C-alpha cells in the first residue's frame, strides 16, 4: 500500500497544522490583562489535563491498532470500548481539547483560533478514515450507525 493510499498526505497536512498552532502559540502575543483572564487560564489547564487523560485512555484502548495513518492497519479490529462508546475518534477529540486548553492556559487568542481549525480538519480527515474503516474493519459500518458522534460527544 502506498503512502498516499494509507492517507499519508493527511498526516503531512496535520503536521503542517500543528506547526501553525505552535507558531501561533510562541510567535504571537498572549493576553496579560482583561476580564476573566484568570478563569480562562485555569479552564485551560483543567482542559489540557483532561485531554491528556482522554488521549492516553483512547490510545491504550486502541492498543496495537494505533497508527499515525488514517487508513487502518491490516488485521485491525473494531474498538468500541472505553471512550469509543461515546465518540468514534476520541484521540482527535483529545487533540482539539488539548490545543484549546493549552492556548487558553497561555491566554493566546491566535492559538485558540488555530486550535479551532482542527475541528473542520479532523472532520474532513475522518471522512477519509471512515471510508477505509468501513472497507477494512468488520463491523465498523454497524458501529458507525450506533455511535452518532465522530469527534465531539453530543456535538459532532
């Protein structure tokens, strides 16, 4: 299977988006004063810690089927336990949550905006990924019909 068939260009695009996020976080000004700044920072830290927990839990549950490519590994199994009972792509949820949390913790509006771009990016990426999952993972079509949320529980 080629790099492109495995969804390698999605990985490259994601790395570019991460680079833009890091650039926004370190190269733009953070807020130093303003109403609710302390609350935003505390919310950001709590959100960041939650995202680490969700991401780690999701990766442990996914186990040997974890890959950086959106195309599943050969012999991949259906994972529908843990956070996968609530959302089909909890690792992407944890990335979005963590990026927003870190940006809030640093009170950096530019980084918050770039982090929000992760949402449409991951929605598009999961379209490619889910086509491959339906074709390669027995039971995924049924799982997708029972878990309505792709990335964000109770939202999308």
